[in-house]
C-alpha cells in the first residue's frame, strides 16, 4: 500500500468463504478457463456490466471474444481468459491485489493483452 509491501501470508482467508478456500495453480486455471470457454452459455447468463465490450454474469466474464473469470484476495489477483476460435488462453497471476490507484493489476494486464491481440482500446 502506498508504495510499501504488506505481508499477507499469515492472513486468514476464511472471511471470503469459498474463494479463500480455493488454492489454484496456473495449470488449474488453464484447465478451468478452457472448460468454461468450451461450455455453451445461454446468452441471458452473460449480462452487460462494465466497460467497453466487457460483460459479466453467472460468475463468467466475457471480454471481446474471450470468456473467463477474475479474482483477488489480499495480496493476490488473477485473471484467466480463453478464446475458443483461436484456442488462445491468457492466465495472469500477480502477487498484488490492488495498485495505489485502486485498480486491479491482473485486470489491467488482461485489458492490455486483449487490446494488443484484438487491436482495440479499453479506455
């Protein structure tokens, strides 16, 4: 926080219920993002929520033609995305939950990567 690291390694994750009880590796996230990307989701489960070409619903995030999910706990943030048409997987895991400006770093990295891949601007 404010340019200083905060040790959260001994923090209890029980307050966030199931999210804190799940520990995943990058390989776990890769398998899961392909699984949810290969599923046929009814269009009413993907709801407009925020940003340009970014939708969220039923715990599934759609950004452009990618589908996946993001997450964050004190000290950590992650993002996983899958594009079925190109079999492209984007897995981002960082050891910081929030930047000094309040933004989630994994989200910003994902937006940047997709903006390069799809030649769009998320600003």
